[in-house]
C-alpha cells in the first residue's frame, strides 16, 4: 500500500513539474588547447593529455520521471558520482595544480558556478576526490533552487602550506585562474571559498575584464557568507519544527558562516547555543557557551549539530557517537565518507548541505540574473529572502523523505525547483509580496559590527553591463 502511494506521489510530482521544467540543448564537450577551450565533435577521437581530460557526451534520453529520478538518486547514495574534469593546469614555481571541475556537461545557457578553494591536500588523490565531491555538491544546490547555473568548482591544490603563500604566490594563482576563465569564455563563474577573499575576487574580476566572478562585488554591503548563514538558519528552523526557541544547538566552526549562524540562533531565542572553534576567541560569541575543541563536541546532546568548518570533520567513528536529533550541513562535504553519512543517517535526521547551505549561490543568482535588483538590494532583505527560500525547501525535502521512507539525501531529486524562473529572478516578486522580517536585520548589523571598515576604493562595483555574456557552443 505504501509502495503504491509512493509511486502515485512520484508520478504526480513528475506531471506537475514537467511543464515548468525546460532544459536547453547540451553543449558540445570540449577540451583545452594551448590557449583556448576548443569544442569537440561527437566523432572526435579520444585525446590523451596531462593538462586536461575530455568531456564525454551523454546519449540523448527522454526526460526522466520522478520514479526514475528516485531510483537514480538511491543509486547515487550508494556510489559517489564521478565529476567531469574540464581542465587541470600546473601552476608555475611549483605552487601546485589548478582544477576546474564540473559535475556534468555544461549547457549553452547554464554556465558552471562554484568558488575558488585554496588548500593543501595530503596527496593528489585527496585533492581530486574533494574537487569532484564539491562539484557534485554544487550541482545539488544549483538544481534544487534553479539558480541558472550548473555545479562546478575551482580548486587549487597547493604544494606548500597555505600559510606560507606570499602575495606574489596569490598573484600567480589569480593570473592562472583568469587565464582559464577567459579560455572557457563564459562557461564558468567563480567566487570566494576557503582561503580566498573578496579582495582577491575583485582582483580576479579586473583581470577578467569585469566578467566571470560573482562575489557580491556590485553590492559591497551584502556578504555571501552571511547569506549562507541566513539560509542555514532557515534550514535549522525547518529541522526543529519551525521554531528554534527552547532548543539546544552545537555550531562547529565560528568563521564568517558559523559565527553568524551561532549569533543568529541566539537572536532567534534558542535555549542554548554551544560553539566550537580551534580559535576559542572566535567561539566566544555573546550568548553562547564555548566548548573545548579537543573534547567530543560531536557527542553533545542537542537538537541540531551544525558543522560550519572544513570538509570531512564527521568521520564514521564520530558519526557513530552522535546523539543530536539532526545534522544540518553548512560546510561543503561535512562527512568524511559515504559510510560516515550513512552511519549518521541511522542515528538522526541529516539535512544535506546541497539544500541547507545554498545561500551564496542564491545571492549569485540574484547578482547575475537580476543585476539591477542586486545593486539596489538592502542586505537585510537578501538575507531574509535566503532564509525563507531555504526554510521552505528544507521543509519540502523533509516531507518528501518522510513520505517515501528514504533519507533526505536520497530525496533531493524529488524537490528540484519546478518554477521555471531562476531564483534570482524571483527576488523582486518576493520583495513586493512576501517579504517578512526574519533575521536579516540582525545579521546585517552583526556583519557590520564584525567587519572592519574597508579602505576607500577597496571594492569597486563592476560597471553596469548591457547584457550577459553567455557561453556559446560555436565560439
């Protein structure tokens, strides 16, 4: 009886969303040559190169039904999907390698989007694994919210500790990144991630002639990290039944995202917010209890554990000791492995970061597809819009997972956005009809108080452009 109901529900979802979803023709796969991305025909022979790997064309298929999508998603939960490499390039001066990866074929009207991460990995295999996983995670975010982008990531695998990088080293990285983005000719947009800053993005933006970078440069009062935190707060609210008051939370990592999440939970009336950071001064947020970072913070009894730090902090061993009611992903890839995630899912509700940590890509969508609105947007309203969007989508995800008896991770394809408008294009209508004060005003004040005044001219809004430069399969 339950199986029949689940099938009927999946078919109803497919019928209701089929008319709204419109996919464009897939772009021809391409490889990188010495100076430019070159389209490849279907008949081209496979090329072997140390600098890049060819994209493979998928055979044409009919649009999948929700039943088929659910089947595929369950398979994906068992085997981590492989990403498609766009290009890999060695940096000069033995600084490391720069990778641009995509979780699938880019489409002519859907460029890739993902931040530039700078990190030293244990070895090349570890860098490759994380780059692929990050691109897949980005794909879930973009698809779930219909941002108008495809999942992708730029990863610099450093050959020396990031703390030892000099300003000249960062200049070299930015020059190499700009060169690759220019070669991809609008097929890829990037922004901030670990160890890259808004100032670096402004530099990269200038090197690319005012293109290919989305980092809230056109509205210097809006902070992408704070938007991510607003979305996480919306997801946490959904996971605890719609109201954080009287609930207990543990926030691991108190940087730009985690610090705002912890402060926001206090503002929203949480009974207790416990913070963990290797830098205990960062964890000392007013109204929060600071935990020892060397103690078992993952084994603290709470309503929601919110990892906001580096990838892979929740190992299978740590997941086996969880006593929280839910894990709400804020950082990308908080689980060290598929096994770790499965162990956690057996003990509590795991709200995947592909849904819960989408604030920055929502802002990217507004910045790119509704540029005029973004320039004029009060940050508090952008944060409230993100809070509402992520709370609603998390509610939808948890309901779909419960109805079908699967984990929220498996249910992600069931909640792909049906509205044909990109989420950035929906901001203005929300502002006119549905805008409500959530936590945006507080977050705006929080980030303003925490951020030192920027020197005059430190961030220059990009010039207003007549139209969007789109990736073309014929150029």
